[in-house]
C-alpha cells in the first residue's frame, strides 16, 4: 500500500483545483463571447422589427394616395 503524506495529498489537491479553475476560466471566456453574440442578434432582431413596423405604417398611410384598398 502506498503511504501518502499530507503534503503530497495537498499538492495533488492544489493541482486538481488549478486544472478545474483553468477549465472554468475557459468556459467563462466562451460564455462572454456567446453573450455578446446573443446581444448582437437581439439588436438586429429589434432593428428589423422596428423597420418592418415603420414600413407597414408607411404603407397604410400612403395606401389611399396609391388607390389601393385595404380589406
């Protein structure tokens, strides 16, 4: 049976903890990038919705002048 010392176990714990922290930091970087992409997509979606609404309102307002009937 291998006798493990307290310092050996402590060094192993520190090494494993550092590996876990390193992986978590990588995940944080990925999450921040994903969050930025989500914000960009949401901004584009909002802009397109506003533009579509403006086009619709413009079409409704100008319909009588174009001789179109809205049913």
